[in-house]
């Protein structure tokens, strides 16, 4: 069996990661299938370190992409590009079963079409396009005795101060002496390294790890507390408990939460005061929320 998935086009780390539950679910249902990804972003290649893929085609030009698609006969094709009538027209002429978001073409001619919902986690929207006989699956990790703190984020507006995270860590290790605290940092947060190392208490640091290592660290955590950032999505697409902190400085947090936060039983989000910096989030509130998840 050959399966094709046309990924959404946003190039960011987190928006790439959230395709993983769809791929994972298909692999569990069809363990012998060859899965091909079609993407416009080089970042898609990082997924090959988490899931097994037959081929990743990256092409900016849509005609090149379609030419690549036509080199293989696909039993199942899933399009995650909700606004692409061009792609819908192309797939209409292809063989096999086809799954896509609802438009005038897909509604009439595809095997399955569903409306795209802006008020659910984006990965859930992807999972809604699974064949009806395929159950949705997220990831699971064997938990170890540590909490991961992720003071990251592409934009500084999303950064809860590193001093807040250090104070949070100090309180957590007092409350839970048998649990360690691990700081997860990317290259963009390298300035935090010296700050953490010079702190009066020593904490472990996972710095600039490869995606497979990062995946293992986060899915093995008892709890993840993070800014709204790419690595936080690993906790969201797994069974790991998590707390995500959001800035409402631009009055957009509610909309962001609707589409980018997975509302699972062991997940919480905290939003800053309306129109205020993320640093208006009080440490005491984060501690109380963490305690509710570490019972």
C-alpha cells in the first residue's frame, strides 16, 4: 500500500511537528504501508527521525510537486491544504481513495471530506481526515523523575522571563524533592545558558538537542512547563502533562489557544492579563497549576 500526504505549508518547527500524530496513526493501522510526504518546506525532513517514511518530496513549485506525485500509484491520498482548489482538481483525476477538507470538489467527489475547524487543535483537524476505520493515536512515553521547563519561543514577546523559570524551578524542587528539573533550550536561547549555570542552585540543561533526543526528553517528562513554542508541541501530541504560557500583549491569545493548544485532560494553559506582557503571569499561579497536575 502507498499513502501520500500533502502537508500544510507553514515552515515553523511546531507546525511541522503536529503532522506526526496523523502519520503515526496511519503507520499503526497500516504497518506495511509506504508513506510519502509532499511538502514545500525543507524542515519536513526532520520528521524522518521520529517516524519511518518512504520518501519526502520537497518542492516549492506546485507543478514539480504534482510531477513527483504522479511517479507513484497511491491507494490513499490525504490533502491537508484546506485552501488549495488547484490540488483538489489534480487529485480528482488520480486513482485511489482521497481525503481532504470540504470544498465544492472534495465534497462531491472525494472518499471523505470534513470541514476545517478553527476552534480545535490543528493536529486534531489533521486526524479528522483519517480513513474512518483508522483510529487516531498520539504518542506515549515512559515517564522519568523530572520536570522539563522550556523558556523558548520564536519571538521575545512569548518569553516568560528566565528569572521566573528559575524561581519556578527552585520552588518545584522544594515541593517535590524526588523530582529533578531540566531546562530545555534551543540555539536561540543560548544566552540563558550562563544565567542558569550561575544560578545558586544547579539544574540539568538539554541544549540544542537533535529532534529524536528532544522527543525522548519531553515525552519522558512528568510535566512540561513551556512558553508557546515549537518544542512544547511534543508534549501536546503525546501523553505528557503540560502547562503552556501565552502572552496576550497583542490581544490574540484566545484565538491562538483555540487552534494551537490541545485540550486534553492533563493539559492547562495560562494567559497573561489582556493587553499585557506575558510576565504579568504570576509564578504562584503556575506553581498551583503544576501542583494540580503532579498529584
